[in-house]
């Protein structure tokens, strides 16, 4: 019996909508949820082959559309160390998702087996989960059919955050290694991150209740479990927008994307000066902080502010540890506020590089650094310690109690950070730890630098595929001549900067602009958008 003998029969239960072309984009497949049945079924088939190509290591499949509308859904594959799927496999995903017939699905599987030299006798293992979206159960069933068609050893992790699934995958694949990542359960996740937090804050509770906007998504129940595991009185939180049961609420007028894009609090939340607020997105891999000053002015602490806070703290610890050749670096995208980039270069004097949008791109750049902090401005990011940094920490011989303490803290920070992917809950614990250790309020954290006024517009065009970019997406190479127009507009504004790129997750082109004043920034953004349209 051929390994694929059941595939066509199962595939027939999940026919591809004839009029849709799917693309594995920045964050996997993402579109209207109910149109994704065939795609998710086929993603299950590919996850099986990917696992076999990795000698039976566990591959993850996450069904989510993150911060996007509740009617949308998506699916992405997670590689063995919890990182995003290797880029060279993305085109296989796109090809199989667009196969016109069940037989063609089988042909593409056979082609991949041949091309990758896959040993089909290896037992495939897949771990999967989903968020709270209404189309989730339908898509989960399609995925389970894909896994059944290839007789995969499958583990359902239920309704969890995207970073939790990434964490489980890494735990499963390191379970028998010399450095297991943790226990692949929700309780194991809460224990690992909660205990690292408690060790680092040394018995100090949060200075005041942390208000968390959970976007009416999966982060709501999960952060409550985390807080319970940490225990009272150390982690006093108030979770808002936690209604995952009522249809139509997910990400609507709340959540990290709403707060960052609109630069205002979630609807219905009145900020009290002196209180601390943060927002997760719908699958809890992004986080932003914010507060109101005494004059009632809203202040956002976005991914750039988080990465500068974290990089400063790590740099100071490395110095205190007396490890001279351990370099902390920062990875940003073109969306990073110009003030943050200047602050990292000129004040912190840390190396910084730009990567293309999408955390997989930032992750790869951060891997090249000893300790690499990477964050998208929207609040998605984490910190990586590369093997040479780990070796240096291991080899470090403290010459004073202060050095021993700093080395110890660096080790414990590694346990607090979800290195597999950006994680709102782990990042929240990291920020809270640093603020407690420094004795800082959000206002003190915010004082490091002042953001330039900035603006992000979405322009719907007939064909976004004609927009091609270079230089970490900061320059257009196509359509011809458009970059020159952008350059001439930018030149008219003090501290002006603007770029245009096609979205990888939505059928639109994004225009970013920043300038010395709010009115200049808005004028620049609308002028560039006008040139794009
Ligand atoms: P696109 O749609 O390619 O701009 C958006 C975000 C990315 C990333 C992905 C994945 C912005 C401007 N873009 O990508 O940063 O988070 O979604 O979710 O925030
Ligand atoms: Zn997300």
C-alpha cells in the first residue's frame, strides 16, 4: 500500500474553493476562515512530511489569524525548535494549497518526497492548537483529517496562545536532550516562566495592579492561569476584554493592534494617571504598554520601547557580569521609530540592524548576534542567546558577589524569555521584572527617548504584487519611478521618513511616515498614499 493511498479520499472531503489562490505569506496562510478548510487539511499533510524530513521531530501547526478580524483565520507551521517554518518549504505550502485536484495533491506530496529525499518509513509527529475563533473547530477537523490521512502521531494542545504552541513544540523536541526546554503542558509553561519571574524579582510584588487588555482572545484565560501559578500577592492583574464566548468581539476596538495603530486605549477603558496598562493581540504573541500622564495625554510604549528597555538591561547585566566580549544587539524593521534607532545607536551604542517585516526575518538576524533582542514596533518580539553567548556565560568565573549575581540573573532571564518566538506573556513578565528591578514607573521607562510622530496607512490597490522593495523594504524598486516621488515628498519635511511596501498578510499596500511634527507626519503620509493610489 502506498504511503499516500488514503490522501485523495480524505482530500475529497475538503475541496479547494475554485476561485481562490492561497499564499503562504508573512505569517502563514491567512484569509476568511471558512475558505481555509482545504488549505488547513493540506497543511496537515505537509506538516507530516516536514516531520519525516526532520527525522520524526515534532512539527507544530497553529490555527490562528492573530490580530485580524474574527471572521478571518489562518494556519502556520512551526519548525522543531519552535521557530517559523524554514523559508524553502513555504513554496511547497503555497503549491499544495493551490492544487486543483485531489490527485494533484498526491502528486505534489510525491514531488516533495523526491526533492527532499524524505524517508517515508519515519513516523511523523505533529502538535497542533488553535485560538478562540468561531471557524477554529471546522479547521481543526480538516487538519485532523490531513493528519489521519498520513497516519501521523498527533497531539492536540487545545485552545492556547500561539507562543504556547511554539513552546510545546520546542519542549517536545528537546525532552531527551541535555537541555530540555521545559514541560510541554500549560502547567509546565506557567511553572517555567512564573518561577523564573519569582526568582528575578526576589519577593517583590508588582508595584500596582497591571491592567491587561486581552483583545477578547485566548490570552485572557491563559494569563489568568499564569497569574494563578505565580500566586498572590506577586502578580496582581486585572484582565479586561476577556470575553471569548460572545461572537464578534475578538480584536474589535481593543488589543495590541488597535492600540498601536490608533495610538489610543481600548474602547471603554478610561486610563487613570499613574496606573499601568498593557494590551495583547488576539493570539497573545504581541504586547504593548501605555499610560496616561497627569494631563490626560496618552503615551504608548510599543515594541521599540520594549526592545530598548530589554537591551539596556541586558547590556548593563553583561557589563556587571564582567564578560567583556559578549555583545548585545538589536534587530528592528523599517517600522521602528527613527528616535528609537538613534537612541540605540547614539545613546546605548549598541549594534542594530534592519530586517524585513515578519518575525521570522528578525529572528534570523538576531541569531547572528551573541545576545539579540528583536521586536517589531507592533510589540512582537523576543531575545535570543546564541550558542557562543551560552558558552561564555558557562565559562564565566565571577570575581565578586556582584559579578556572580549578574551572571546568575542572565541565566535566569534566559528561563524567563520564550526564545522560540515573541510571546506577550513572557515579554510582559520580562518588562515587569526590569521595571521592578529598576524601581521604574512607565513614565520613567518612557523618558529614555521621545517617539517622532508617526502614521501608518493602508491603501487598497488593484494589484499589490507590482510593489517590489529592497533594503529591508525601505525602498521601492517597482513600480518604476514611484520611489523617486516618495523621496521628493520626504525631502519636504523636517525629519521626514516614509516607505511603501505590500502587506504580507492583507490585500493592501502599507504606507509608513514619520516627521518632526504631527501635522507634517500626516501631510507626508497622505501625500505618499496619494502617489501610491
Ligand atoms: P504585514 O501585513 O505584512 O504588514 C503584519 C505586521 C507585521 C507582522 C505580520 C504578521 C505591521 C505593519 N505589519 O504584516 O509586523 O506582525 O502582520 O502578523 O505591523
Ligand atoms: Zn499575533
